[in-house]
């Protein structure tokens, strides 16, 4: 029996007709998708995010910031004042570059990270760092061009770059971050094949997913190599201010204003729901970058720009950051302690100095993807390592996030995970 005969038995005639029309439209419209659209994948992190909100599950998957220590009631009053007193501006379209006062404040934030004297006119306020990554790929890359990244790297950037039919090539890291010699070797090999390498995308501080930080002495070397090969550095630094101890490490942009596009974000130092970040773009690249931003969003939200402006001027944002750094350090310590206590021999992990993530490596040959299903049954979730490399090949790594989970739940989550890893090793 054909499926239409089966449905004719089961469905009223008008429902069947509607179904046929839907199938027909699907079949015709499927051909309309661009080649680019086929490259747009659902992020593994999003998949797991949907599961991880189930009650009782310990989610070590999503890298969400902890928001409960924000002064929510006061911020509520501030939001109310913004609408009541500046509503016509807050709810109207604004300039594509972003508000001048906020761009000036962004310069202060960056000065606290080591980027002194940036010009507010070189900044474009973006819809988070995510949209700036998209604009960078759009502005610099043709199909088939190469973007270099760290191995592993941020899954959201991979998805964005691949949507532009770019070849993303991952360069190995060690405990001190991207390895300059490997970068040089990869570039030389690609150039020998006649490939156009446009951009190095790097998360030098507390890389997502590995938690690894690029050593200070490597940073300049990496920029120098890129400069020598006419490759732009796209420095994504959403976690830089979340170093547990000491001052933030000097960003690559600080000493290289002409060769680095610097991406910042309010998502981790304030709140991701405002959907605001920024790009500090070398003057000679600024106009096209900014025009591309404007073409996508017209303007960043004036309402949330005003909220962030108020947060940076009326609140003790530095004090809040200080609190968050201690809180994340406590959670990271809870995770590292539990891993040392619970995980079997043969498993290794990184020891981050900041950020949200620990990267766990199992013995060679174990694929962590199937282990996720076992982990869900045991009441804990993580992100399998394959998500964070362009190859999508099976990976013996996994990412654990400690940012949004209370220390006792982190310990419980690791306890639930340990027997699954042990069984995988003993199998
Ligand atoms: N870059 C990295 C390295 C990230 O980890 C994230 C979010 N997890 C983003 C960019 C996206 O940030 P935003 O919310 O600013 O778009």
C-alpha cells in the first residue's frame, strides 16, 4: 500500500489535500536553497541545550554566564526610566555604528583589558560577537577561501564561516595555545596549493572549548606570521576580563592596531540577552565592515544600548566583574577537584586560568559522541568534542562548562559522568 493510500484511509479529504500541497511545496522549494544554506548546520550546543533544560539533569553543556548576581531590581528600574524618559529614542531606529556614548565607554572597557587609546570612531556596535564573525566572513571571504582557526575552536564561529562556503582549517594548539610553527607550516602548505588564506580566527584567552590561553610571548609571533602572509587576525575575546587571578592578558590588538580586528562582547561581562558586542576595526578596513554590519541589522538595538550604557555609568561594573571572577574560579575549582577525584586513569583535562570551560581528553580511539546518550540517561550532559573542529571527525574529547552550575551540582555531574567514561575505557 502506498503512503497516499494509507493516508487516504486515515485522514479526512481536506487534510490529505493540505498534506499533498505541503509535500509538493517542500519538493519544489527544496531546489531553491542556495549552496550556502546546505552548509548551515544546527549547532551541537543548541541540540544539547534543548535536552539540558530537563529537570533533574546536571548540565555541564551550555556555556551560559551566571546572571543571578546582577542587580536585577535596580536594572528593572533603570529600564523603566529609559523607556519613560528616553522612550522616543530608545524605541526608534538609531545609527548603524552604535551610540557614541556607548562606543566611548567601550574604549574604557578595552583600556581595562590593555587596549589603550582606541578611537570610538573605529568601533561598530554589533549584535554580539556572533554577528561580527558573520560580517567578517562576509566581507573578506569568497567561496573556497580559507579561514584558519585553532583546533579546537568555537562551534558558533565554525557554523558561521562554513555558511559562507569557506574552508575552515584548524591549526593545532598545545597548553600554551596556538602553536606558531604549526601555523607557519599550515600556511605554507596551503599557499603551495594556491589557496587564498584571508583570516586567522583566534580566541587567545580561555578558548572555547578548551579553556587554553595563548601564552603572552606567542601572541606577537602569531600576528607577525599572519602579517608576513597578508592574513588578517580576527581576535575574539569575550572571556578576556574573566581571568580568575591577576590582570587580563594583553590582547593581540593592543600592539597591532593595523592587523587585528578585535571582537568584544557584553554577553559574558554583563548579559547575553542584550545581544550587544563590538568590533574594533583598523581604520583602513572600517568603512566596508561597518556598511556590512548596517546592511544586516540597520542598527544595533538603541534600547539595549541604553541599558548597557546605564550599566557602565551608573553601576559598579568592575566590582561585579570581580565578584564573577571569584564565583567562576570557585566553580572551576569544584570541577577540577571532582575530576581529579572521580575520573579514571588515562583521562586528562585542561586547567583554565579563566573563562567557562574545561576540555577533557579520553584515550585515543574513544568517540565521545555516543557517550552523550549514556550520560543523558545518567542525568548529566556535556558537549562532544567533534562539534569544535571543522572536520566533524569522531573525537576523544569533550567540553565541560562550569559557569552556570552551582559547585555541588558540578561535583554531582562529574560523579554521574565518571562511570560512563570508565566503562568506555574498559570496553
Ligand atoms: N565567541 C565565543 C568564543 C563564544 O564563546 C561566544 C558565545 N558562547 C560567542 C563568541 C558569541 O558571543 P555573543 O553572545 O557576543 O554573540
